[in-house]
């Protein structure tokens, strides 16, 4: 009788653990429009800079507040560029 109780226990212990599937290969994203790429570069520099360090962060990327502002206005005028910028910024 006890043999019948132990058999399922041994069977449950001997099952191999499921193996996680291999990670999916990275998806090739279409190249960003140069305006979007530059705006993302500058915007990320500003957002990761310490408080009050936006101008220095822009200067480190050879950019300016005026350049970033102009790029953002151009991107906002084009829905395709707007979507690309939002995706690139993780929004």
C-alpha cells in the first residue's frame, strides 16, 4: 500500500525542470531620422544632467538650447517624426 503512495512522489521528484526558452534575437529597428536622432541625443543629455546643468550637457554634445528647441518644433510638425521621437524616448 505504501508503495502506491511513494510512486507518485518519486515520479514528481524525477521530472526535469522546465527550461526557459532562449532569448529572442534583437529586433532590427529602422534607422532614426537624423533630426529625431539628434533631438533624442540632446534631450537625453539634458534629462540626465544634474539640476542646473542643462546648458553644460548641451555644450558637451556640441548643441544648444536653440538647436534642441528648433528640432522639437520640426518633429512636432510631422506626426511620423513625433511617433519616432516618442518611441525613442520610451514614451
